């Protein structure tokens, strides 16, 4: 009974890790599609999102089956419930990668991102992918420091988001309103994607410590 | 034991309904703040969001406690798990109302929404509030037809969102890039708010029928 239980728990965790990998990879490819106006790549990201959705439904069914069969309590119960919440975060990340790919498709054969914002969007895409890879690692090895590190790394995403707004609101902006709308939405998609990756890490912190990440952050630093 | 159980379940449902009411009301006030450049109202929406967040955490604790103490199975188990997912939707709706209020605050004493889009944004705000009220009703009385009706009513939100884009991408747009960015983001906030309200209703459909709303929608119509 216990062996089966741990196997089921591990399979839920593996499902989350797989979702994280798929979502991260999707955002990487969506960013390439956006920057290179690559329609084929955009279409492949858009059609691949069903896999992430299916994984989430499957994971939800398995979590509910595990709750029913094993009736876990305490830490184990919290682990399963938290898995459900994390799967929702990751499913949403798949959607956001799809949204970026749809922007690329909408403007094809034009490029949605003007030349002077390419580097910023590229960095947002790479950072999004990296944050998701970190979240996947934290899922595999629950490490509070590594999980809290994601919050710090996410600060860079906020900076990049501000860079976009500075460009948009600069009087010298000369790419018109359509491009402004595209870039505004793209910036929002990357920022939300990063938020969800951070949220996954936060939930791991809560599982390990029983405290919310913001409670830990306001604690005085531990003595060296 | 069963009496306590049903009381706990009812209290979770009441918590969800309260979250829906707070989120709906917040979006209504945020819309007024946005359209009237009312800073005080905007601030009150922004600071009230902690209540929705606290309700969500409380609800999560109670759901986990119920799972641990009562170890529900089958439909009851699904109900508790689904409540957790719905509370996440509703918490997010509170955030989105807060985002609208922050737009109002950011542009104060100017108005973020130009005159020719006032009516559209007003309708989006009212529709968002109405969808959330419908979601709350469906939580109180799980009715599949009423839940599916939300999906149809949400089509109007998509139409209004398209109206915004048509304005933005019209060559006669003369409100500049800053306003275009604000309106793009506002439109997105309303659309996402409505999506979450629909999502709550969809979960009720799943609870009642064991089928996802899109599965029901593709079924042939029942004979009259």
C-alpha cells in the first residue's frame, strides 16, 4: 500500500516536471517564432499546447484518485493539494506561450517586435525559460534556497518589463499603435509566465517550511 | 460527524460566494475609478484586495482540514478539490480588479480611457460584474443551464474586446501610444476576469455532470 502510494506521488511529481519542461520549451520556441516571424514554428507551438492541457487533466484525475484511495493526511495531503495548484500554474504557462506564438502568427510575414526591442524580448524569453527550468529543478529536489532564488531572478523580468514601457512611452517611439499593442501584450505574457514559475517555487517553499515565501522573506537573516 | 462535515462544506461554499461578491464589487468600483479618474475610489479597491487574498488562504486551510478530518470520497472529494481551484480563480479576479484600479491611479488626474471608448469600457465593467454575480449564483444553486449560460454571455466580452482593438488599430486613433497601452491592458484585464468567472461556472458543470463544459457543448442538442 505504501509503495503504491509513493509511486503515485512520484508519478504526479513527474507529471508536473514534464509540464514545466513542455511549457518552458514552448515559450522558448514561441519567442523564436515571434522574433523571426516564423509561422511554422508558431503553428507548432500553438498546436502543441493540447499536450500540456491533457497532462493537467490527467494529473488532476490522478491526484483525486490518490486522495480517494490513500486518504493521505498532514504533509502528504498538503503535497497532493499543492500539486493540483501547481498544475494549474503550469497549464497557464502553456497558454501564455501559445499567446506569444499567436502574436507571431497574427503579424506574419511582418515581425511583431521592432528591431530596437528585439534584445529585450529575447532576454525576456530566455529568462522565462530559465525560470521555468529552475522551477522544474525545485520540483525534483525541493530546496528552499533555490526556490527563493527564483523570486530574485524574477526581479530581472520586472526590469525588462519596465524597459518595454520606457520604449513605448518614449516620444521617439515610431512604430505606431499596432506594434505598441503587440509589444504591450507580449510583455504582459512574459511577465505572467514568470509569475507562475515563481508561484510554483513558492508553493514548494510552503510545502517544505509550512510558511509562505513572503513570511520567510521578512524574517531576519539567519546568522552566518 | 456527517453534520459537521456538511457544515464545513457549506462554509467553504459560503467563502467562495463571498470571494465572488467581493471580486465583482471590486471590479465595479475599479471601473468607476478608471472612467472617472477617481483616485480615492482606486485606492480603496487596491487596499481591499488583501481581504480577498486572506479569504483564499483561509478557504484553502479549511479545505485541507476537511480533507484530513473527513477523508471524503467520490463526489464529495471532487467538490472540495474543485473548491480549491475555484478559490484560485476568484483570488485572481481580485487581482485583476486591483490592476484596473492601478491604471486609474497611474494616470490620475488624467483619465486613462478616452471619451470614444468610455461606453465600451463601461459595458466591459458591467458585464464583468454581471458574469461574476452569475458565477456566485451558480455556486449557491448548481444549475448546469445557468452555468453554461455564462459561456454565452462571455461571448459579448470577446466582442467588446474586439471593439477595443478596432479602435486602437483604426488609422484615426489620435490618443497616442500611452493611452493605447493603457486601453490594451484594461481590455485584457476585463477579458481575463470574465474568463475566470466562466471557469468557475465550468467547474460547477463538471461537478454536476462529470463532464467538461466543452464536451457538453459538442453534444447534439437535446430534443425539445
